[in-house]
């Protein structure tokens, strides 16, 4: 199967381009050169951007996801530039402070929020940015091809009132889980969403989107482990302890294994024990050159294991022909799904869970809320010039509020704090939240200041704490519907 002229259509017609580049090569270049992608360098992945040198930022995670997705997609017959572009764009709409910031914006923009405008969701914001906000083609954002935009849709459905905001009683004190059900587009972006999906079958995702999603899962689960080892928060001794593995398995079963998988605690513990017997796990970590090399070999082996398993299982079901678009679904064997879930739980248990983060997370949400309301009061003068025309052209208050949300979502962690200090009035008993200094941490390990947490497991990484857990139910061909853990 090959790509059709329909797949390479763009929302806005453009003048003829010079020969020698494919439409998908142009798409990849447009995402790669976008200001929105650059801003991910200062947005939270797991730890506050800039608080330590080794851990991933949202940008470095994105680049690693793109490398994994590109090679897996190419092995199956997908256009590698298309998959690469989708991976580069998969987190491009995420706001400051990771999923903690996403929760604050969802509360503000929900039906009962002070800036009610139809909700906020990071994936829907990514589509809005790609098709409207990022300046490249007026009125069309980056004006990517239909196939590339379709490949960015993890959740190929539009928000509804039931999915745009959670009931107030459902919001816990520590909001690090993005409670609204996931969706891929706001109602205000329905026209372009319907154009992208024409004539896609229902809520089924294209193969390239499934590859992007598995690459995302693989990249962050494996690399969160490596970051945890480097910080001294995950140890090989703990992973070899049967009682510790029992706890991690319980977390994996509760939070990372959808009910449809029908997983038992005993099955997970067996998978975990056998997983740890692989040769790549047989080393100790002391931070020296040999240990760092062994850890890097571990990540390489695990990424290869997860991708090879998916490639082989997909080929076994779909055959040897080149695959793309809706010719097949990605098949991930049960064993690798469970191993990936266990890695996520390792990071959740050892790297992301301490009560010390609760105060910081609450203050971050306050910063987002206070800044949004200050921008609303001062608009349009308070907005960046790029957002002012949309505010002036808005048909009413709802559209103007969406512009305020767009402005906040565009900010990095650093700029959100700076804008808040400049625009929002701080009560005398409060001060702006600032990155921790190295000397503030009781441990010699990296002083990671976290901005997100985990359902019941909340931490600050200060040589031994935790934060944002990003996950959601996954299955070949489509998402586990309804509510799921954040990403």
C-alpha cells in the first residue's frame, strides 16, 4: 500500500514547491523548525527543566521518541518522515509545568471554570497549534498534510461537554492526573478535525499514529528508568528484591494495566522476575563510566526488545508487504505490554512519589490560574503580539477566553514564572516558586524539582523524590476509552 494524493493534501492550498522533497519531508521540517518545538526545551517532562543536566526535558524526550518511531515505522513500511513528524509533534501543545499545568488549565477552561471555553487537553492543544496557532501559513498553522496530521491523533475524537471538564467533587487535593477524558480536538476545531479524518473508520487510529504512540511509551518508560538510575533513586539491588517487585507489580496492575488486559498480580510478578533475568540487567550502578555504559546498553536493549517484538507480531498478523495508514494495526505482544507497564511502575514507585511535592504542585497550579486571570484582565495589551489579532477578531467572550488559554499554554516553565511575577499580584505571604538550588537538597544526587505527581504517589525529586507519571491505557488500533492516566 502506498500513500494517495488525498493523504498528501493540505488544508490550505499552497503554491507549487521545488522538486526533490516529498510532502512528508516538508512536514517534518516544518515541525522541526517551529518555535513551539523549541519551547519544549524549557517545559517539564518529569522534572523541572533546567534543575539538573542529566534528566530529559520535554524536548529531549520528543527527539528520542521520534528516533524510535521513525525506525519502527520504516521497518513496517510507513513513510519514515511522516512518522518522525508525528512523533516530533506529539507533545507540542503541552503547557508549562507538565500535566500539573494541564490540570490547572483544564479547570480554568472547563464548563464551570473562570475562563470557560470548552476545556483544555494537551493533545487537542497540539492539534490546534499545528492547524491554527503556529505561524507558517496564515489561517492554517503549519499546514501539514492530512496523513501527518492524522498520525498525530492519539485520541481521534472531538471534545464534548461530558469530556471537557470533570465534576468538581472528582478533583483530588493533589491534581496531577488529568481528569477529563482524553480527546484529540476542541469543538471549535471540529471543521479541520473532520477534514483530517475523512474518510477514516470511526475512532480507529492510523498505523502511523499507533507507531508514534508505542514509540512514546517505549521512550519515556525506558528513559525514565535511566534517569532514575543516574539520580540514585532506582537501584539494581531494590529491583532484585522480591518484596520490592511485589509492590511495583501492584502499582503496575492498578495504574498501567487496563481492565481489558485481565492481568493478575501473580502474572505480573512472574513477568517481572523473568524480565530481570535478561543479561542486560546484570550489572551494578555506581555512576562511573562502566556503570553508565551498562545503563546505556540496558536502555538500548530494552528499546530494541520492545520495538522488535511489535514489528514481528505485526508482520505475523499483517504479512510482509509494506504497511501504512489503515492497512493494518500495530500489534504489541502481551509480554512486552506488561514489561513496559512494569517499567512505568518502577519510575512511579522509586522516582515520582513524595509528599514534599504537594505544596509545590499546588503553588504551580495557583501560578497558572493567577496568571491566566491577570492576562484576561489586561488583554489584549497583556498578550504577546502574535495572539492579539485573534483576541480582537473573537466573536465573543468564549473565543477571547480561548485566546488567553492559548497564550498560557504557549509559555515555558521559565516564562510562566517570569510572567506571573510581572503581571500577577502576589499576596505578602506568598513568593514565586523558583527552581531549587543544588544546596537545598539533602542528597548529593540531582536536585530535581518536580511539577507533577501520581495518583496517591506524589514526590519532589531532591535526590530522592518523585513527580509526574505519564501513562494511559494502550491497545493496538485504538485507545482504552474513557478516563486514563495522563500523557
